[in-house]
C-alpha cells in the first residue's frame, strides 16, 4: 500500500477531489488530506476526515497530537497530489512560498509531486501562470494538464480540471514508477506488437486477430522499470505507452526491417507480434473488380522469420519470442525455441477465452532450455510484469 498526500486548494473543482480520493483508495492506496482555507469554503474537512478516517491538515497550530503536522505528513507521503491546483498555489509552490499549512507541507516534501490545475481560461493563459508551469516542470513537478470545455464561470476554453479517471491513472502511474524496481535502467529493449497486414490490393489484405494488447502491456512495464523502449507496432487501436519510441509498420516486410533496425544498439528484443507467415506474391496496384478480375486464387510466399533473424544477430543479447498455439502448446513452444535460437519462449494457448487475442488476461508458460514454468491466468499487466522479471534476470545473467 502506497501513501498519497492529497492537497486540495480553493476552486469550484474541489468537490472532485473526493472522487479522486476514492479512486486512489479503491486502487489500494492510503490517502491523507491537507486543505487550504479557501478549499474549506467549498468542501469541509469533515468530508475528507470521513473518507480517510484521519485528521485533515488545515493549520500549523492547535494540533495537540503533533507539534509539526506539516513535517509529519510530508515525511509520511510517497507522493503529493495537488488537486485541484489553483493559479495562486501553483505560483506559491513555484516560488517556494509557504504561508499556510498546505504550502508549508508541500515545501517540506522530498517525494514526487503532481498537480492537476483548474482555473478560468484567462487565468490559465496568463503569462505568469505559464511561466510558473515551466518553473514547476523544471523543479520536477508533474502536471496533469487541464481539459478544454465549459468552465464554471461560463467561459469556454482551457482550464477545466482533467477527468477524475485521468488524474487517478496519472497518480497511479507515478506511484508505480516511484515504488517499482528500476532493474532495466539504462537498457534499450525492442518490442514488436500487433498484427501485420499483407496487401492483396489497395483495399484488401490478409491479417489476423491480434490486438497488440500483450506487446503494449509489456512495453508499458519495461518503461516503468526504467528501459528505453523501441516499440515496433503493427496496425492497432491502442494508445502508445507514454515514453515509448513508436515505429509504426504495416506489413511483415516492414516489421522485419524496422525490428532489425531498432535492434541495432539495443540490449534485448521481445517478439510479441503476430506476424503473417505468408504474403501475396503479386499484390494488385488497383482495387480488383470481381466482375472482371475474379479472385479465385491468391498465390502466396512465406515471409521472413523475424524472431529467427533477431536471434541470429543477438550475440550476448537477449531475445524472447512468443508461441500462440491452439493445441500441443508446450511441444510446439519447445520446438520453436530450438529452431529459432532465442533465449525464452512465452507460450500461450489462444484457444482459451481467457488467453486469446484481445483478452484482458492470459495464461502463459515460460519455455526455456532449463524447463517449463506454467503460470496461473493473470491480468495482462501482471503477465507483463512476470515477463519483464524474466528479461531482467536474463540480462543480469549476461552482465
């Protein structure tokens, strides 16, 4: 359980801090609150005390149980979140001003800090506010940028508090970064993900059911653990993991070229992509019309094997492959390990509903020269964590 110091400042969006607090609690984290005097005019401290079951910091004085409550809270916290952050409090923190309990606590914090600004659009665009945004960033403060929309004052524009889910997610991401091991720091990892599309003509193609979820989850975990990730991605409908160097490709030939290029200077590669085994020999340069150009037969040729190509070039580097099978999973994975020359095969049975393409869980087995390790069905982030654990151990063994 991680610990979040939530600082609520005086704006109409202060009521949403209650929702943020509950979101962090539901994620398993403990939250304690500091309020500015203006924030109390919008949401009373009794609300936050009821939600947290802890006293709320509102004053530096009259705390019979703690003579230095601002120091106690700053030392307790793994992360400080200011939500909402008014222009006034942003300016104070940027300048190092501490004139109440909340800002004094923030000045004493040596943990990571996030701010979710909320204010009128003209206040947000004011040159002084934008200078403070830059100053806060230079001090290492993370900004959860405001949304654009209808503001409480009736104006329309930037300044609306970011969605509660986005604030919670950003805080959880920062907590994960702070508390997780940085065992891939300084490493560069190539990950390919998603399907490929092999053109029949400009509008038709051969593809498969891969969504890229597994590869993107692994990329996210590798970044979380300190790696620089080069993500070679086939066509997917996923947002790129923050911090990834994304190389978009379409065909198997594109993915081969991009993967080999990305592997230059990298420490490891993880091949999760569902690359087409075959591609049309002669794709048409125009849309085929069935009335005059019937498509009765498509002549195919095998694509070059990306996993084998990377393994042949790996030297002392680490290459991990995937085997997505519908039967004889372990036998096929063991054969693939021997044939491709990689260090590890992650085998998953895509005939299972809880482990198929697009599922949010997966049941995998690690197949290596040392044997087979079967895992329980796990959510994809936990699967990714276990895979990165294996990668880190393999890299450590080569050091």
